[in-house]
C-alpha cells in the first residue's frame, strides 16, 4: 500500500477568512470528517462560509462536519 500524499499547509482555519474562498470541499471517509466537526475554529469557519451563500461540497461522511 502506498503512503498517503502530503501537502504543505499555507493557512489554518484559525487564520482563514470565508471571503478569501470561492468554495469549500469537505473530505469523506470516517476519520477525516469526524475530527473537524469537533474543532471549534473549523466549525466557526464553516458557519461563516455558509453565511456567504457560496458552495460547500461534501464527500461521503463529509456532511458530519
């Protein structure tokens, strides 16, 4: 089995502003959406993003977040 790809992080949800993004994709799987839904800054970012009316896509269990 191949190791998962890793990508550098250029901004965390603490620093992210909803107006800086055109859309959001919530990851699928089980662990991926389970961790962000209990992270206050993630939830706050998503709430502020949802208020903009821009699209939010969710894969598999992504709607848990």
